[in-house]
C-alpha cells in the first residue's frame, strides 16, 4: 500500500498563523514546551482563534454557533463523516464532557495506521493508504492542548480544545483555510481516543476531518469544495504508547529531562538559548 505520512498537524498548524504555517512553524507560541503557551483569544467568539484559524477575527462565522462544540458535533459535515466511518466499521464517540483525562506527555506510534476514508484530501491522502510512525508531545493548559509532532519527515505544531469523561477524550481543532481570495473554508479536525490508566497509553485512537462551512466573497466561489468535492477524512493510528524513557525517542531532541521537536527553542539551566535542529541535534549559545 502507499505510504503516506501523517500530516494531520499540517492542518492543525494552519491554526497557529493564517499564512498556513505548515512543517517547522516559527510562531512564538511554539518556542518552549515548558511554558505551554497557547493562543486562545477569540474576539468574535465564533470558536476560531484570532491568531490563526479565523480568517475574519471581527466577524463571527455563522453568527458564532461553532463557539458551542455541541453545534460542531451536530453539524452536517461532522454527522456525515461519522456515518461514513461507521459504515466502514469505525465507531467514533465524540466527547463533550468537562472531565478529560490527562494526556500530557510524549507518545510514540511505532506501527503507524491507515486512512480509512479520504475524499479530496488537502494533503493528498487516499483511502487505504498507510501512515508512518510518529512521536507526539501534548501539553495541557486551561482546557486547551498544545500539540507537537515529529516524524522522519519533519515537525508540526497545533492546538485544540480538550473534552472528555475521565477516560475517553476528544480534541477539537477548528480552523479556517483560505483556498483563494474569494473562498475561505471552515473545518474541524477531531482526535479521539481512550487513555489506559495503567499504562498511560492512548488506545482506540482515531481522527476525523470535516467541513463546517464556507465563506464566499462571490456567489459560487467555494463550489469546487462542496458536494462531491468536499474535503473530508477518517483515519486511525495504532496505540499511542506513552514514552517512559525519553532516550527512546528518535525524532525529538532530549535536554535536561525534556523533549523538544525540531524548530523548538528553549532556555537550559545555564540560561543558554537552545534549539532542536532538523537533524535532531541540540544547538545552544
């Protein structure tokens, strides 16, 4: 089968700066994993964060209805993709509770996964394609999660809103994606899974991507992304193994007991400015 790297976080990264920060984003929000800074300002209260993910930060998309995640879950696009997943034997129960499990830490998916369904993927994924191994770092603060992913091809950043019932969780990332000067897509990516309390591993891990709507400057400008051409996906990965020994990491730098993905910078105990290079090397000055 075709090997396809897991680029969900290319989508999530577009949240961090509307200029489509993909791999190796340079946003100041990505500078350190110790402060866990996450941009959460949303002036128009529409669920799309101002600093990346809201093409019109002063004009609430759909009158702000997606500020309520229940409306996201009940949207036509999400209900459609959940049915497609179920028809293919994948049941996904999206969580909305305010008691999410703790997913803070570093995880490794050694055997990848596969694309269950892909339609008009922005990243070129196709149904049945394989997904390679990844290493993922989650940092939690005030109901949000900052995500950093590294694999043999590079690193990506993103963030989302965490919900759950103590064991199961769903991580919602809402973002807008400018497809042209006349068309803005509004979409959601949702990671879901279950945390094994004994091992700390994330099991039953699945991801969906679905459209929430479109903003057209001229009538019909987004037609090429509607109907049969809509962008939607379902893919799964194998269990995310909680990394107990950071020395086991292959795609992250480890310094003074902390892990960093390429492009991240931090201050070490000697107050030096350090960064993790694309070659997984630590450079300090």
